[in-house]
């Protein structure tokens, strides 16, 4: 069955340090991959998406992610985080085989001063 | 530039009461979704719609009903609320199924 795994439920990091939030998926067919951010008391907002083409995808707020088909991963990175990046981040996968859009359980990023 | 609007934003119900959550989108999207978000469980799909007049069950449909009489509106109903339905409910829409979803700000529902 299709699944999305975000292994880290919480990631604390100091301001201006780099961060990587991990996302792995299970699917043997074509996938479309997304990262969303959720600030407190708000809905999810799209950070970036991979539909096809270059495996390195750049998104808003300085975030980027790399699609690795052999590792079935789509990790999110930022070279230098800010306090304002404190939020919950969700990875999502849509597969053309099942026509299902599945969200991971989320990773809470806490940026420390 | 409203996007997806959910009403109400907060509600407290007693067990057994009924209510309807409203979702409206102004982007002419075909697809609309209702999710619930619970701590540590991410987003779980309740029901979805692939166009006006259509609805389909998602991952956790029991205890909920939906209707999409107009393309821009997607209603979620709780016929007899239970404490297990205490959650944050999100509505989302997308142009086509494999595209990003646009979310409302959520409805926080508590059932006592």
C-alpha cells in the first residue's frame, strides 16, 4: 500500500543553522511529491512540488528538496533557518497508480534563538 | 483573493447534536476534500468530490456525510456528534487530482 513516512516528529535547530526534514515514500509507479508548511492556527500552504523534470526543486522561503527515485525520498532542506520558520511541515505524495494523495504525519520544526 | 473559506472557525457541540461545516472556494476547482487533523496522525481524508454533484468516501468516512450541490461549495455534516469527532477539520481544493491542494484555515470542533 502507498505510504509516506516522516521519521522525525520534532526537529529542534538553532537559528542560522542548516536543517533537513526527511520524507520517504513507498510506491513503484510515477509519483508527484509535495511539501507543505502549517503555521499555528492556519491551514497548510504549499512550499514546493515535484511533478517532473529536474530532481532539485526550489520553493518559497529559501527551501529546496531533492527527489531521489532510488532512495524513494524527497527530503526538504534549508541552508540557514530563521525563527519564523518554526512551523509544522508535511510531505505529501500523489501516485498515478492509485490516484491517492497521501500526507505524512508531519515534522515540527522548532528554531531556537 | 479569498481562496478557500471555511465557516465556522470554532464550534462546541454536545454529544448527539448535529451540525454542518461549510467550505467555499473561488478558484473554479473541480476537486474538493475534507480532512481531519489530529495530533500525531497527520491529515486523514474524510470525503472528497471530483466535481459538482459527486462525492466519494475517503479514509475515515464513518459518522460524516457530504454534499456538493454547487461547484464552489462542499458541505460536511455530522448527524450525531461523538467525542471522537473532536478535531480540526480542513477543507481543500485542487484544479486536478495530481496538483497542489489549497487549504482553508480550518474549523476547530469540540464535542463534549
